[in-house]
C-alpha cells in the first residue's frame, strides 16, 4: 500500500524492488565466486506454508572407494554414498529508522535511490557481521560436549584449518602465508579456496608488500576508481574491521578467514512484510518511520547448527558465535564428515 514517507509517496513493493537493484559489492562477490551457493531444499522448507525456523536436512557426501578389478570373473562390490545430516536455522533481523535518517538536503539527489542505497548498504554490513559470527562459532570449542567424538572431530578441524603464525619469527602475513594455510587445511583441494576476509591492518600490510591489488571500475565520466574488492594470490579479498582481534603478548592478533567454493549454503528466505512505513504523530511532534525486516540462511558446509543455547526462534550474532551451537555433520551411524572436504580456513597473525 502506498503511503507518505517524509512527505513523499512510499510504495513498499516498489521500494523492495529498488533495494534489490542496488549492487551489494561484498555479497555479490561471495556469490560470484560461488562461496555462497543456493540450496533448493533449504529454500523450499523455509518458504513453505509451515514457516519453519529450524530444520535438519541431508548433506550428500561425495562418491568414494578404490577402483575394483574388472576382469570378467570378479563381482563388483557396491560402495554406499555417505549421507550426513545437518541442522540449520533461519536468521531473522529487523530495524527501523525515523524519516530524518533518510532525507537528503542536497538538491538533485534522487530521493528513492538515496533511501534504497542506504538500506542496501546497511543490510550488507549486517550480513557481513553475521557471517563473521558464524565463522567465529565453528572455530570455537564449547567448554563441554555431549558427544566426545564430535567434540574431538571439531577440535581436529580447528587445529588443521588454523595457521597460527603469532609465535613464528616472521609473525606477519607474507607471500607464502595464504598458500600454507589452504594447503594445511585441504591438501590437494586447496584450489577450491576463492575469497579471503581480511582486517584493514592486514590488507595494509599486504599493500605495502605489493602483494595485493584492488579491482577497479571506470564510471560514466571516464574516471577509474578502486572497488572495495582486492586480490591476493589470485583470491578475492574483502576487507572488514569487524573481523576478530585480540590483544596478546606480542601485540594485536588478527584473524583472517579464507573461504572456498561451496563453503556456505546461502538463501534469502524473505519476510512477510520486508518494508513498511508508519506515522508516529506524537513522537517529537510527529515522525514517519521506515521498518525493514529480513530472514536469511547462512549455513557453513560440513557443519550442523544445534541451537543448543538459543533463546528465541532466530539466533543472535552472539549465539551464532557460540561454539556450543556448532558441531561437524555426521550420519546416522555416527560417522563424521572428513574435515578436509570443508573449504574454510583461518590465519592468526600479528600483522
């Protein structure tokens, strides 16, 4: 329904289309490099009539087994494809802003474009923080675990998929750090890694070493500008100061994440009413308010979200970052997925 927002006509459906057309560089890069991939089962389940917020779904393993001798006399043994199970939850977020957050006093700026751009950029930053919370969670061991095998497997994942160079002589990233980290994590499967998340301090260090370049684009005026996406050893780089830091004996410890193709199932589930406006006549003498809601799934491959400690139907970022809510996916017989199949790694460095 159309209404008045800051004395402008506001149509929620049209506004949603406007926001959807605004390019979100970081999320688009994760999708383009196939770090974020769709999952039809997740989409069907959470957009269906049941309105589920949490579910357990099958995770199909890769075919395996040694080739058998085909000699005309030996029977061919059948190898069963592994079938794991993982839990996943819809992550719901919402916010609202009064009209003055969305006004622009500069003449010539398109009102709707200005509003939509701010909203799109806001949700991109929200999604980025959620992604980092999930990554923090899968790399955190819970203080206690009900299943010792799953606890041990997750501990092994954290150990093999983490390159900690803070105690090395050269404790800052250099030209070999990335390659070491991905080889340690996935061996010959290191070629799957496609995107690196770096703190600006680490990105600056790489720039000073001339190891990173930023992608550029040329605008309509013919001016070439840097995008927020760089490259390091052929992998796209996304810079974010929301990445974890910690103070240690040698200085600030920075955590960088490396993500590979298919490392996350990503689905935009949508909300019943993603955008709407309201009039609050008694607030500060009168105010127009824009409300925005979203529901998404951001599920790391090979992991199961257990919601062992989740207070409501949607996990908070703190709950997503809690190690007790994550374990490695396993099948009905308790066989745990091989962590080398998970193209997610991290680097801990002092610069």
